[in-house]
C-alpha cells in the first residue's frame, strides 16, 4: 500500500515525471500489446527459444503464460504498472495493479546466471493473486513457469559462451593511454549527461567512466577497428568481471551495446571530436547517441 500511495502522490505532482519510468500494461493480456514483464532481456531470449520449436514451449507469444486473456474469467480491463532494476549483488521487480490495491515486490540478494529471475517470480505471484487461483490450478501453472525458466537458463548459458568467444576474438587487445591517449577527455551528450575517457593511474589502460562514477571500464580495440577517421572500441568485459562490477545493468550479451566509436569529422585536422554509442532499444531498433568532446572544435 505504501508503494501505491507513493506512486499516486508522485504522479499528481506536475513537476515530477516519476511515472515515466514505469511500464504500463492492461490486464488481462490479449496479445495485442506488449506482454506483461516484457521489458527484460529474458523475454527476448525466451521468444527466440520458442521460435526453435521445443515441444515443451509453444511457438510465438503463447509461451508467455502471465495474465493471458484466454485463461482468465476477468471482465473489463485493468491498468497495471511494472518495473525492475538491479545493482551489484541485487536484483528487483515490482508489479502494481492500482484498482485491486495489489502490489508485489521481489528482492533478490544475488545476480546469478538467470538474471531476470526476479521478474519471473514477481509475475508468477502477481498473476496468481490477480486470478485467485486454486491450489490445483497453481500447481499446473507453476509447471509452465518451471519449463520457461529451464529453457531460459539453457539459452543464457549458450549465449554466454558465444559472448566470451566474440570478446576474445574481436576485442582481445586492451587500449593503452600510450597508444590512444589522444582520445582521453570528457564527451557530452547534453547538459549533465557525459562520458569520460581516462588513463588508469597504475597500468596505463584507457578506461571509460560513466557520469563521473566510481566504476571504470577498460576499453578494448575492435579487430580491424582503427581507421584514419574512426576508431572502434568496446567496454565489454569477461562475464566473471562484468558480474562483479554490475556492467550492463541487466544480462546484456549483445556486444554492440558495449561498443563506442571515436569519430573525426571531415575537415577536422586534429583529434577525434565525437564519441558515438549505438544502443539497441527494447523494440530492437538501434538508437545512436553522439557525444561531443569538450575543448575541441
């Protein structure tokens, strides 16, 4: 109830865009809108698994068992909100149905291989409470969720192996300040949004720093990525290191999300004045963000 009251209070404040961070969905889910809880990497992974045609996992969107209209006796439409997040050593998920005064909060004190586990647990509990399932119905429903989790974990392990192979073959060489010190500096996207490239004080590695934070990510040169007017690097790391630092927020295994490209504009005679980061959005459309280097015209 505290969560519901807090959200309602913040939404009514005209100076606050708090609700913009929450994902809305109407229940029950009829398949015409984005699926409940489909904001994570795990949903994309499971959708890919379903497309492979496993006997236990139906094709297309039928694999996602949460809040399905076909399995519901609920009438009308109800607005729900969900959100998740994580930090080093913890992951979380919140699902809220305001009209029912229902909120489910899941906190996990570990970031295992199955990093979206909090989402699946939260959706499972929220769906059971939403429907008022019987004990027999719950057992059958949980079996579907178990199959979902099993296939997701297997798929994730496969993708981790692929991630590590690409990292070692395509981004094997660490960038040094001795060779690429001219790229060091502050790059600004807009007021208050910036990245910094700086040398490590102890071992000469060139590192990426986000928003002046404490975490520093070593830059790796992409194979064949050094050109006259463009240098492509990555701040991806082996997963054993990435898990420890919380790199990637969620379980990102797409190397493109970690790649940054330093660009020298046509006519620019000295230095590289732009840093370009291409981010893959939730709708799988790439979005390019261009940061300008301060002090270089």
